């Protein structure tokens, strides 16, 4: 006799094309953080699919978070996903359309396929598999779909206020093995006095290493500095374009601050926060980065 795990695996394999088509549709929504209309379309797409599958669904009054649920019982297992994505960054560095699901040699490409539209779709279909296989559940399983994970998390605050928290749960927005703690983060704004600058910009999103930076003096030519983008939790995998700008324009006080406090190729955090203690080393959540 097959186990429930084997039955679900076989069911998902049989429905592979259906799953991929729904992921293709979800990927096509340009649900970049800040594009509220496209984000809402992505959220409603999942809720409409869930309702069509026979699941119970709900939506916050702000329409910024929704849920799809199966099963009965006193407790609820929550599965937290999100449909908003970060900006595509430098479009010239994409070999495929960022909002077109593309399969190359068994790998799927598209903005949000890993973070977090792919996990959202496969989680939805796992719930449908449990329904279709008539698996008897002793508790409720609720898929919670957020829309502000890449920004301020106001969606989850609204969800908790209106629907409460699940008894326990997990988020498929990460890598295996499963872990039970996640880094916090802080976005800080620093202000420097500098004269004669018309353009000074860099970065695709607050939580990534910038791949490009731009600088222009009044009356001068705009200058572009190249880097390599990476997630802010692993900055050593990237090359910060802001530091390249600072090295090329060392006479400004913001440049001196950056050059004094950050190292472009060391991968260390900078800002003199490496005290050698557990809070920096991050035994449980990884090394602190800045």
C-alpha cells in the first residue's frame, strides 16, 4: 500500500502540466513591490483558483492578504507565502523575459519563481491533492497569501488583526533544511552634505547589493559604475557598485565614510560591528551583514 506521501507525489506528477500553467499565469503578473494593481491581481488569481478547487477562502478588508483553507479541527496549520516580488533590476542581464516562465534544461526561470510564486503554487496544489485524495485531516490547513513581504509586512499585520494567528506553521520561502528562526533587518538612512551633485543613485531594492550606481555633477556627464547584484544576506556573492562609485569619487564625505567603513571584496559586515561575539557570528541565523 502506498503512503500518503507517495500518493501526493504521484498526484502532483500527474498534474504537472496544470501546475506549470498556473505558475506561468502567476509569473506573468508584474507584481513588483509597489505595483498594487498587479499584486492584487496575483493575489486574486490564487484565491479564485483555490475557490474553484473547493477550498474555503478569505480576504482582509484592505485586500492585501488572503487565505485558502481545507480540513476541519480545532487547530490550524498555517503555510505562509507571498506574491509580491522585487524589481527585475538590470533588464539587460536577463537572458529570458522576467515575467515569462521559461524552462531551460529542467530549470524554470522568471521573476518570483523561487521567491515566492513557485512555492505558492505548489503549496496550493498540495492542498488540492489532499482534497482530491480524500485524505482525512485532524486539523485545518490554511495557505496564507501575503502581498507585502518585500516591503513593510503591513499585510500580515492586517491579517493577524482580522483572522488571528495559526497555531503553528511554516513558510516555504527559503532553502532546506527547515529552520525555526530568521534574520531581522533594519533599513537606515544616512544624510551627508555634498555640493555640485545632480545625480547620485544606486540599487534595485533595499535588500540587495546594487549592481549599478550613477553619478553626475552639474554640467558634467553621467557616469555609470558596474557591480554584481546579490541578496543582502550574502553580500560576498556580489560586488557593490556603490563602493565602485565611492572609489572613483573619493573627495566627497559620503565616499570617505563608505571607504572607511566597508570593504568591497572582504565579505565582512563593515561599520565596525564585528565584535567577535555570538550576536555578530549568528550561530543560529548566520553572520550579520551590512
